[in-house]
C-alpha cells in the first residue's frame, strides 16, 4: 500500500485511521484492479491477489473485477506473509504498491517491520521486493511488474532487468511525495501490466546462490535478544544476527519469524 | 559450595491471587507479598549458609524479575535482576554451582490444587513435554541445571508443586508452605513459620547434597508444546526447525538442551503475538 500513488503518511495506510485510510485503501484497490485489467488484456486468465499490507485485509473486495479465476488472500498472519499463495503455481508475479527498503531516503521506507534496520542475503541489501522475488524465484516464478515510488522501482528493475517498472511517484524524503494522480497511476499500471504479461516468456526467476546467508541488523539490542532465541540464529553483534540455509524458503520463513518475534520485544515489560 | 537459587513468587506462603504477585500493574497487596517473598529467599540463604554454603547467586525469576527487596538480602550474595534473559529462570546456571534451590515455585499448567498454576505463559502454554515427560517450570529449569551438572536440592511451594517435583526428582528436599484449594485459595502457614521451615529445609538439603543428582534429558531431545489457541501454534510453527503436529501443537527436536530451552522461550514469546 505504501507505494500507491499519493501515499505519503502512515495515517493513510493505518487501518485504525478513520479519515485518510478509507480513501487510500480505495486507491490501493483501484491500482490492483488496474493491474488485473491490464494483465487480462494481454491474455492472463487466472489470478491470485495476496493482500500484503498491515492487517492484510485492505482491499475493497467488491471493487475488484468480477472475473472468474480471481482469488483473493485476505488476513494475517500467514506463514508466507506477503508471498502466501505461490502454491497456485502462477506463471508470473506482480508486485503493486511496493515501497523502498529500511534506511532508504524514500516514502515510508521499511523492510517488513520497523524493528529491522537492514537485511541482506549473501551480502546483498534487500528490500521486501527482493526478498519476496527470491521466494517466487525459488519456485521458478519470475516477477514481471513492480509499481511504487521511483526508489523501489529503479532498484528492483536493476536487479531484475526483465521486470516492467511503473513509477507512480517520486519521494521527497520519508513523508512527502511528488505523485501522479490516482487516475493517471491506474492508467500507467494498466499499460505496464499489459506489457509485463507480454514479457513473461523472456523473464527470469530471480534467485540468490545457495548456500544462503541471511544477516539482519535490528533497530535495538532487545530485538536481536529475542531473535537469537530461535534455533539456527547466531548472534553476530549487539544488533545483528545471522541465519544460513541451503533452502531459500526456509531462510525467508526464518526472516518472517524474526520480524514477528522482534515485534514482541517492543512493549516495555 | 556455591549455591544457585531461582526464586518465584506464586509458591510463597499466603499467596493465592494474581494481584498479590502482579508487579506490572501493582496492587497494594504486591508490596506486602514481595516482602514475604524476599524473606523466604533470605531464609533459604540463611539455612544454606548454616550448612556451609559460601557463594550464593539468586536469580529473581518472577514476572518482570525485579521483585526482591535488595537491601533485605545478605550483603555478600549476588543477584540476577531484570527481564528477558535467554535462559530466563535459570540464567547463568553454568557458573560451577554445587547445587540449586527453587524457592516459591508453583505447579505446571493444568494442575489441580496448585495455586496460580501455569508454565511460563498461561495465555500461550497449555502443556509442554520433553521426551514425553510433562514439564512444569521446575522440570524444565531442572533440566537446564542438570545439563550444567547442577543438582536441584530444595523446592518450596504448595503441596502439589513440591510433590510433583519430588516425583520426578526423589532426591530433592521439599518444603510445603501451603495446601492449595483449587487455583485461587490456599490453607497456608503464616510467613514466619514458612520462613523457619524453609531455613531448616535449606540447611538439611545442603547437608544431603551428596545424594542429589543432576536431572538430565537424553538427546535427541524432543520438545512438544500444546498451545492454548490454534493461532499461537500457527505462528510458532514458523520458527526455524519447528513442525506443526496438530491444530494446537508444535514440535522441535535437537541434541542440545540449551538450544531446546531457548526455543521453548521463543515459543511463548512469539505465541504471545498471536
């Protein structure tokens, strides 16, 4: 949702907000709809939409296309979080409304959780897009479209040159944007989705090389304290842990578990 | 001999309600019972010292783990104070101790007639078993002490708790300070009598230390956790190495007991987020 046109504040993305959120969840829904429509125009038939923001029940279901072969995954927590539903064996994946990684000078930048200072796989700093693309990649599924602000779109298309990028806004620091209007963003996304489906045959699954090494820097020491409790995690610094595996899905699940147990450290005991 | 003391609060004489032991939203009764708690610990130290114990490490193991009135303790003991220790109630048990005491302990989740019974987190842990053995906090903690070669010598608390520990570790001396009546009432000794009994029990326990054995689980060690809700098991199953064994159950197996112990701590920390 953070990469939706116009979004520049947590309030717009916070389901408990009564004023701005209802407006922006509609914009988010319209962008998803535009992506589906563009893909259908290029011949895509079946769709799984995984609502991947916050409570993961943001999409206005009655505003999605009433198409046969469209399923929606709503709710949280899900074991595979933002990437639930790959078991449907899709031919390709779209990432819509994506945002930049923790630490980037970009709109609402973060990586899964505000407890994460940075995350890298095999030494490569990772956004949610890259972490998630590598999960899709490990099942042979290429990412063919990414939409969001310029920072995340450009970084992702550098890593995955076969991916169509749709930039709907430029970040002005963390909480301001220079954005397309929702209408123009939807038009651009629809066109991008149309092109993206046409590229599926040339697109490649994005993968890291095995063995995989996950390194996480946390915001605070207490986050690493909790992550270190979990089997397989090694403490490598006051605010740093490491996890290795020869299986990428195992690694991503460990990362998701780390973000969740780190969140448990946030309330003052 | 150096002695390790893990002290909890629910098993202190007179305690029968959460309000008396709730340090996070302190009720006026907490201030009273934290004093009784401190005095039961000092009584255990006094008894141990009478039997020749020299060094003492007390690990405050209740709630936020900063309950002991420090100025009431003998000045030459060391204290572990504060929360979120990876080994929780048995932190730093690897320091060359000749024996350990569990003071003020309580029964495991689901035990009848054990005041305020629970196992670490009442809202998450329905039951926990290691290698098929149903574990109270005392069992889990004794297992970590045993891994470091430290035998449990003394347990104090209500009758159900004390007898439960002695059924698993017959060499442990028990001091029963109260009879629980259900989960929220007890027929108890008064604090001075309980403190005297604990002092005497501690002295005898140290004198009999030669007969005590470290309590160990043999590898491979299998941890089975039943959760209160399915949502908790759903989250816990995402911890690396964990397997979902049922709607409300998960399993983890490893050769190292400290790894298993920390994994157990992770289960209730993560489960609390569901």
